[in-house]
């Protein structure tokens, strides 16, 4: 709802007492006009961008229907809206690439036929002098044809382009390479004459080739023998044969040493981590254990029977959920020693040593003293120990909570800054 000049000036007078209402009104109107212009510019910009985006996405209705993409540009899906009377239907349709006419295919076929000899020759001088492998592509990226290859002599030329020039005459040998180009259900046949020549090899390679041929000939002559006779001379030079077995002993040794060191280090690290977890569990279980021991002694059980009771309870619990607790594993071990007749003080001392934690050493000393002299004040001392243990546990939990709260200070400060910016930014922009 538009406000009149008089209403606006009255409100500005109340808001800015002692200042010129006319000047404030002009400033207000100026800000209002700026805001309107900015919003209109933003709206117009958004509209133009949307229009341009729709034009780039609009792939249809150049002449009353969807426009096909050219070969290689891919198919696309288009959403069509059809108004039928008062109803509007929406259809999603796949627009496939444009098919070529026969004239276009013939033109493209001529072009690709001209380019293929240069492509397939590979590192050879030309197709009339082939000594190395050919390059036989399955498709040319610029043309829509898929290409299948046939050879008139697969012994000499395979469809993957591999050339066999062994035992070729010096004058070479001619074979025919056929390309079958397929597109849109049509297949076109093109033949390329190939002239194969023996590969030019170095003196060392020539010697290797001669040795291979000599071994092959010897192998052919001795098919029915258990041993293949090896040639003794190459020309005038004597040949000394040995079996060469490529070995990587040094690598395996090095890998073994490195693996052993890494494995030992990894096992030590894993052991340290497990020991740390055990100590953490023992520390966390101490208040509960002391309270349980105090409860059973207060109920009239002897210290020996209290240990047996705790051990039996743990066995049943372990059988039910298969969860291992390190403290009660030590209690079960102590029970087995008691059952085997070891003296109680020695059993409690060893139990405390195996727990290897300051609280258990203190408790072990207390239990040893009680088992030897029958200290009647054991319940009060266990009560004090349980109280201190639970108090220490509460302090640890409180400390962990404080540390967690300290870690949350930085994210909370960031959130505060964001909230302050959200509050102050409109005020700053407005004035």
C-alpha cells in the first residue's frame, strides 16, 4: 500500500526529531528509487539470463519439430508440451542423431577411403613397402563408419595389424587387406593391396634370428627324440650353451627384509595399542570392581569366595554375550590359582602385579594385608577406596566434558560472528 507524502514526513519527523523533515523525505525517496531500480535491474537480468539459457537448451521447433543433432553429438531427451483444447499434455521423447542420406554417405566414404592408407601404414613408408606392424582402427573419429578388417593371408597379416615377415623372399609378397565399413545398416567394401618385405635387422638381431632358425630346424628334425640338439657353431664361431634363468633373488631378499621390519613394527604397534586399550578398560572398571568386592564382603562372604563369585558371574556373562573384559579375565586366573592351592596373599599380589595399574597395586596391598592378618577394617577401607574411585571417575568425565566444551568454543564463535553479520548487515546497507 502506497503512503502519501504527508504520512511519510510525519513518521520521519518522529523518527528524527530536530532534523529537516524535507531533507529526510528526499533521502528516503532517493533510497526508495535506488532500491526499485536495483530490483528492476536484477529482475531484468534474471529474465534475460533465463531467456538465453532456455534458448541454449531449446533443441526443437526450428521448422515445426525437434532438431536432430549431427553425427557424433549424441542423442538427447526433450520434453514436449501439447495443448489439446483445454487440456495440456507433457511428453518426454528421445531425439536420436540425424541419419545420413545415401549421397552424404558416399561422399564420407570417399573421404575416409582416401585417409585410411595414411592411417593404416603406421611406421612404414607406404602400403607398398611394409616391414612393420600396421595400424587397423575400428573407427575413425571424424566419420560415422565402424570398420572390420579381413586379410587374404592371415599367416602374414592378422586383423590386429600384426605382420609376420619371417621367411619372406627378398622381392616381397603381396596380400590384400579388406576394410568393411558399416554405417546405418549398410556395409561398404574397400580393398588395399599390401606389399610385405622382410624386416631390416641389425647384425646382432640377424645372429639371433639365425640361432632361432637353427634351433627350429633342429627341433623339426628331432621330434621323436627326448632332447633337442643345439647347434655347436655359428659360422666359424663356437657356441657355448647355458640355460639362462632370470632371477630376482636380490629383490625378493630386499622385499623380505623390508616386509619383516614392517611386519614387526606393525605387530609391535598393534600390541601397544591393545595394551593401551586394556589399561583404559582396567582403569574404567576399577570403581565397579571395588564396589562389588565391598558388597560381597559386607554380605558375609570371605575374600576368597568373593573372588570366586565375581569369577563365576563373569564366566556366565561371557558365555552369554562372548564379550571379553580384561579385569575379570585376571580375576578368573586368580580363582584358578586359589583352586590349585596357592596361598591367598601370593595370589592377590600376583593379581595386582598383572593388572599393572596404580589403583590395583594399592588394592592388592590392602587385600594381601587382610588375607594375612585378617584386618577387620577392610570394609571401611574398601568403602573409602570405592568413594575415591568413583570421585576420580566423575572428575575424569567432567574434565572430558570441559575439553569437549573447549573444542566447541571456536565453532560457537564462528556461529556468533555469522549471526552478528546477519543482524548488522541490513542495518549498514539501509543507512
